[in-house]
C-alpha cells in the first residue's frame, strides 16, 4: 500500500525489488490511497500488477475489506508511515496472515500538533497489536516511526533499500568547472534553494562550478533560479525536471549534494554512491546510517551554513576519492538489491 506510484524513494525501490521477486513467483498488487495511480503506474502494470486507487475517505474501510475478501491476499505490506496501523487492523479483520508495516522515513511531514501526536500514538498501538513484521529502512526510521526500543520487538528489523547495479563514474579527474548534481522531489525539506548559497560560497573561493538539479519543479526550484539570476550564474544552473536517466546523469557529475533535512534512507544518496560519485549530505539519521556502511559520503551538520558545504566540496576536490573505490565499497555493503529481495522473500515466505 502506497499513496501513489509517483517518483520517490519508496515507490522506486518497491518497483525495483518487485522485478527481482517476480523471478521467485511473488506477485504484487497496489492499493493507492491518493486515489491516483501515478506516473510510474505503467512499470507496475507491465509486471502484471493490478492497481486499486482507493481514496482515503469514509468508504475506504469497506472497499479495502471487500478487496481483501475478493482477492484472498496472503500478505498486506503497508508503506504509509504510522497510518499503517489502521491498514493492518483492517487486514486482521479479514484474517490476512501476513501484515507488514514498512517505515520509509524519519517522519511523515504532517506537523506535530496535539491531534497529530494523538493520532500517531493510536496508530502505533495498532501496529504493535496487529503487525506480524515491522520493517524500517534504517535504525532511525524504526526509532522515530515505531518506538525507541524497537530492538526489543522480535518482529522489528532493519531492511535497507536495495539499489540495482547501473553505470559507474569513470576514474577521470574532476571536471572544470566542477559539476555538482542534486536529485530530489520539490519539497521544502529537500532544501534545493539552499544550494544557490553553496555555489556562491564556492565562487568566493575561486572555484567555478555548475549545478544540475534533477526532479520535478517546485517553489524551491523557482527560488534557486531567481538566486542564480541575481548572482549572475544562471548559465551554470541546469534544471532538468523528472528524468529516466538519473544514474547516467550521476555518473557524469563530480560531487552530489543533498541538503535534505528529512529522510529515512535517501535513495538518491545511495544511487550516487553506487555510481562511485562522492557525496555531501546533511548529517541526519538516514545519511548517518549510509555513511557508516559505505565510502565517499561526507556529512554536514544540519545547522551549518553554505560555507561548511563549500569547504567539504573543496576538500573532496583536493583529496579526490577514486570512483571505483566508492562503487566497490557500495557493492559490498548492505544496500544491494539482492539483499533487499532475499530479506523480503524470507518475510513473505512465513505467510505464503
């Protein structure tokens, strides 16, 4: 269960692992709570999936329970943060044997007022009561999504997103000007506009750079473009929008920059390291987990200004890590697609 099959970490990683699990006879269908199928729907249907856009309204419980009864599913796998508690409770009423909750982020970005805190508390109780398996893409996602002492629950385990193999950056020297790349959705927590000040800081150090942004447009993109025009480097800013060749674009850059402040396990960071691309990212739980298990990822405190980011980029330029070393370290890490597929086969296998 997802909101919609739009470009995003949970959606992309789920479609990728679905391809691998199809080889073992495990099929996926999708319930989409936004009521929309999403721009990636064709990838799911091409693998034989059925899509069920069920908007989250007063009629949702009845429609969802009817679907479970008619299709006879053995596993419900929910990716909708703490609301998964309600989903699993409904699945239990239809005696679905496998009820899996999967925490994908360090928060749900829906605020933290009294009503939201009460809702999350209720949903976590439902998860504790009705889940057969509790997964998180990182230790932080389980601590913040489920509970701090998740280690004591035998149903809970970390399941990092798996990244498929793809193109790797060659071992050539950095470009001139330095090629920076950012991949992300148009969300305030991604802090894309902040990168304008990072480019300014590099310019003050005498380092010419170009910034390429990949992902749907939003207010932050408009703000970044205005900043580039005001500071005279608009010709060095490339806003590409949503692309299907992200891994190729990453392989052609020198440094990936991710100032996001809210992630579970940042897929774009994983993709960058998988290509052998040195990466600078905000020091938050998800990126900390990545940096501890890979090579080539430099973390910057969340409160740090653009100067600290520029310093890190300059240091990477001076002590240029070989792309092959970064890519090889990633291939040997826990973030492989095979690892994710094997773990999910084990989880599903208990209920199929």
